[in-house]
C-alpha cells in the first residue's frame, strides 16, 4: 500500500475529511474536541476550521467575518485600508472570545485606530490533543499567509501590518511571516511562543528572527510551556523564575481561584500576554537595558547600556546591536497594581531580561 493511500485511509478513519467540525464542547478553561483533525497529516485546512473576525473602533463588540477571496464580505466589513492592521492568533484550546484575544483587541482599539483581526482556529487548536494542535501550526500559518496576502491585494499596505500571537499562536505568526508570498511582515510579536514539540525544530517549522523585519518575543514560562531560548530579534524575559511568576504561587493561586488546577498550570505561561497587554496601555511601563546576564545587571554593570521597553514599540534602529550580539539585558524593578480587567495581582515585582 502506498504512503498516499495509507494517509488517505487514516484521514478517513479519523474523520479528518469531514466537511463539518467533529463533536466539541467548551469549558471555562477552553475549547475541546473529541477528535482534533491533524492537517499536517491530512491536508488541507478547511474553511470551517478557521474564521477571521474583524473589529474596528466603530465595531468593537460585533465583529464582521472575513474569508479568503470573498470580496463581498470584505466590502461589507468596512475594512479601512488607510489604517494599520493588527492580526492576533490565540493559543491551545482558545478562541476569538477567549480572555487573551479579547484583552489584546480591547487594548489596541483603545490606544490605536486600527483594523483588528482575531483569528479563530479553535477547531485546529482544540484540546485535549496537543500533538495534533501543534502539528496544525504550520498548516494554519500557511493558510493564514494566503489570507494576509489577499488583504494586501485588496489594498492593505503591507507596511502597516503587525502579526501577534500567544503560545501556539506565537509559533503560528512565525509561520505566517515566512509563508507570505507578498512580502515579509514588518513586525511580528510573540507572547511566550509554545515550547513543547517546537524546541529543536528547524526554523522553517517554528518562529524565528527571520520571519519578519522585526520579531519581538516576550517570554514568561520558558522551558516549560514556553520556548526555552531566543527566537526573535529582541527577546524579553520576564522575571528570573519562569515557573513561578507573581500571582502564580501554588497555594496562593489555588486559594484565590477556587482550586483551579488548570489555571494554575498555565498561570506563568499566560503572564506574558497579560504583561504585554498592560504595556499596550502603558508603553514605557517596563524598561530593559542591554546586558550580558542578570548577574551583571545586579552588579550594576549594565546601568548605562541601551534602554528598550517591553512591548511592540521596540525601535528597529537598536535591533541590529541586539541581534548581532544576541546579548541579554535586564530591566528595572517596579511595584504597582496591574490594571487589567479580571486580573488583579495587587503589588508585584517585575524583572525584565532582554
């Protein structure tokens, strides 16, 4: 039996050739499916597996749906080609209504007049099968790259594009960037890009500094759920303990969150997008200085080095120095209340490594 025939048989057995999603169910912690179609094994991505939701300042709560090559939907959406465009991809078990996606959407539309698109890939990133979800990153990225280039063909300036992703979405935006046939995106931002099943992969299968003109990565759980090392032009590392971020201490978290074990496991991982969203509202909240290591910073050896701020406001004029040296830097310590809806951390300390 040929490999092609065998693959087709497996896909049919798994129901991956269906034209409708498999049985699914939602919990507070995410979106789950009886079967997650593996589009690496059983291509291609089907239209029903990905939805692009368009928001703007004129429409912050009732998004319009966009589809590749559907000019009527594009016209009806009110997409403004004169505004910058930001596209966000969620992570494992999440969807466009999840708190991270909505938090990013609300932050940008509150601070920037822009086109905001939330990619909903809940069918491809559904739990409980993380392996299939991780395998779907490349197919989803390639599919969405075609969507982005279609937007460019409709008049969206490539120069105004910013790709943003969390966890699996952080890896996906890298694939989008490297797969775009209409040019390289000027800015790619990844919030704690997924580490499991991506560590050690070649750069054409994961996020890398070559995926955009400027690739910014914000790490908070590196070595666990997050990618363990640098994978951007500028890499921010939040705090010195990626397994125990502020507000994520085991006993404290379980007592304050009704013993939500799943929430605790992902607390430090989710810390990246929460800090990033705060930085959208407050661009200069988290300064970081170029430095070889945290030890040198603590010794005061980096006090006069280049200053940069965590977030997507990194200036390309400084990136060459960071990129060439692959150096790290560590930021100053702050104590204040994080003002993000549904996330009260009280007073905490933030240490940033770049």
